[in-house]
C-alpha cells in the first residue's frame, strides 16, 4: 500500500485507467473475433462487421489502449482475409 498521499492518488488513477482500458480492449477483441468467425463461416454481411472493428480499433488507438500502427495493422490483415474470401 502506498504511504504518501500522492502515491495513493496515483494508485487510484491507475486503477481507474486500467478499468477504462479493459473496456476498450474487450470491445475490440470481441469485434475481431466476430469478424474472424464470420469470415470462416462465409457470411455475406462481413463488411458491416468490419466497419465496427475499424470503429472499435480506432477508438482504442485514440484512447491509447494500443498504438495507431497496431490498429492499422490489425484492420489491414482482417481486410486482406475478408477480401480473399469474398472474391472466391
């Protein structure tokens, strides 16, 4: 446990930030899972799910949960998979 008052405040802040980050992290991970499952099954409405993934990854990158380049890489790889299955 922190002894100094400033350390107590820092602990409170880090806990609050961690819970906030977990919300964004869980949201984009679930969205990515949904898209991957839709691609495997071969659903026609993959584009709507991909747009939600782009939105959630963009929010996570904006909030600092993950970097912008990581978000872009994940979106790019999902689009590549989706395009490969949609063109077949």
